[in-house]
C-alpha cells in the first residue's frame, strides 16, 4: 500500500513538473534572492526542473550502481557544468529547448528505471555531456552581467550538493524495496519526458 501511494505521489509530482515545462514562449532570467549572485545561482537551479531533474536522475543512477559511480559523477558533472557555463557566458544568448529537455528526461529516466549496466567510463562521459550542455544553456541565457560568473559558481555549487546528497542516499540503500522505488522514480521521469515530447509536438503543429 505504501509503495502504491509513493508511486502516485511521484506521478503527480512529475506530471506537475512536465506541465510547468510545457512549450510556451520563454525568456532566460534569474530570480534575485537579495543575498548576492551566488545565492541567485542556487535559487535558479532549484527552481529550474529542466536542470534539477536530470541531475537527480543521474545521481540516483550513479548511486544505484555503487560508490565508485557516485564519486565519479560527483566530480565530473559539476566540473563539466562549470566549464559549459563559462563557455556559454561568452556565447550569444540562447534559451533552452523543451525537446532537448524531454530527451534528457527520457534517456536518464530510462537508464535509471532499467538499472542499465553502463561502464564507469561511459557513465562519466554521460555526466560530462549533461554538465556541458546544461551549463552552456545556463551561461548563454544569463545575458550581460558583471556578476554572471558568480551566478554560475553558485549554480554549480548547488549541482554538487544535490548530486552528493542524492547519490550518497542511494548508495546506502540496502533494502530491495528501496532500490525498486528508486527505479520507479526513473520510470516516472522517463514518462514525464514522453509528456514533454507530446506537448512539444502539439505546439509545433499549432494545436
């Protein structure tokens, strides 16, 4: 019964996230915390499901595969995100793509749900790709600002903390039902990716 209730909660939560990311005209912006650019970067990350959910999915997957995977992801993902962010700061302004976000949801959620046996090297390469692509979009979407670099640093710090806590939590799971619940979360992430693709296709048709 508890497992069914948890599954329903994940379903409602990720459906809400998918709805929040449904294709609408969007413009890059930062919410100000009033506490400085570093905290603005942290807030931007936790308020951006297109960034937060892939980080959670990747950290859950790494934790499920073991401590070695968790450590590798913990350092590769934020490092690549930082590099991508600073490259993006020097690039023309861009905004994120709903289709690309949906693909990340599908890929990472699917790997997590299947508990796919990727090698450590492939997992590290995947973490680097996630970090570079999301970091680039973050950096290029900030626009001209003398504090943009500090915002990127704050955002990457949040990526590091979320990755560390999430992977460490899963690594310590020993009960089989707990590991199954993690994989169920992956299936809901993948399902929300399908919803996003459907909405993007409908928006493209002008429906």
